[in-house]
C-alpha cells in the first residue's frame, strides 16, 4: 500500500495540481490510498469540529478528482496549534510514504515563494515531501527522475530509497544521477569525472541494482542553473533532492541550492532526507 497525504488550503487550483500529481504517482500501485487533509487555521473562529469536509470546495474538488481517476480517498479535517504540526502528525498517523504540498506562491514581483507552512513541513518531517505548482504539467506513464547529488552519502541514500520505493519502480522509472562541479565551466577547467564522486557512483550503482535504468552525468557550472537545465533537457517528470541539513544546534535547515531549485523548476520537486 502506497500512502499519500495531500494537505490542502482554500485554493482549489493548488489542490487540483496536488491531486493530479498524486494520480500520476499512484497509477502503477497495486494498492494506494490518498488522504486529503484540511487543517482549520488556529487563528480561525471555527474549530475542526465545526468544519465539515464538504464545506471546503478545494478539498472536495481534490477528493473528487482523485476518485474519478480510480484512487481510493480518505477525507479528513483536523485542527491543532499550528497547521504544519497537524500535517506532520497526520502523516505519522497514516504512515504516509509521501506528502504532496501545493505551496508555490507569487509575490508582487512574480517571484516564486515557498509558503511558511510548506517550509515548516519540509524542515520538520523526515518523510519525502513533493512540492507541486499550478503552472506545471504533470506527466503520466514512465517517471523520468533527475537526482542531483552532492558528496553526502546519507542524503544520497534517502534519494535512492525514495526512488526505489515508488509504485512505478523499477519497470516504469528512469533515473539520471547528476553531479555538478560548482562553477567549473570555464575554459581550462579540470575534467569532470563522475567516477571521482563516491556518493554519485554509490547512488547510480544502487539504482541499477534495483533494476532502474540509470544515466550518469557529471558537468561543471552554476549548480542551480545546471540542475534546472538538465531537468528540462531530459524532460524530467520530477527532481529528487536530498537537501535537509542540520545546524550546530541540530536545527533542520533547507540548503540554499534546494530552495533555489524549488523556486526555479517548472516541474515537481521532491525533498527526501
């Protein structure tokens, strides 16, 4: 059973984009269930007991879209001290394999922003979290995934674990493991050898051991720009990042590259561990 959690707000367009991704994600699953969750904001005059799922047009639209596409749906309304904390608690309660968030927003200058709730969920759970957007196309069928890796073996392990656990794996998953040598795209730059990066080799080897068709790529350049360009060149259906980091006081942070990719990519981005 592959379990997906979709926390929605009042925006129906975002909720439908989340639902569309969940349909594509679970279409190869023998068994799958998607929980559509609405969390009553703590500053609302209402409580979760006073709000019915059917009152939330965005939640209803997402649930009906999923069911129309043959996906089993659980409907939930919850309330708590914070929206992010309640989302994480529900994810733990249902043992979610993945959370699908719809958190891209635009500021007055049209720059994509990560909403505070989405950011809080990203840094507060160890579960894979995918961020969708209303202006991207969701692809069905074979999942072509780009895995940009760094030299951290633990993060790479989480990226591989996510990909190999997908319902479509291994037959309908293709992967590209990408290592970017930062800013080394100038004339006379040293050769870029994939095999020189142990974590990248381990990732590619592990994916191939699971029967996943895997391409190995090493290039030099600006890291964010190269990741986005490689995703476009390969028509990737998603980008799988492994970018959670911990500060000296064990506070979880999103790396700047992860944030930049999330804000720049025109396709779903998944953050693993």
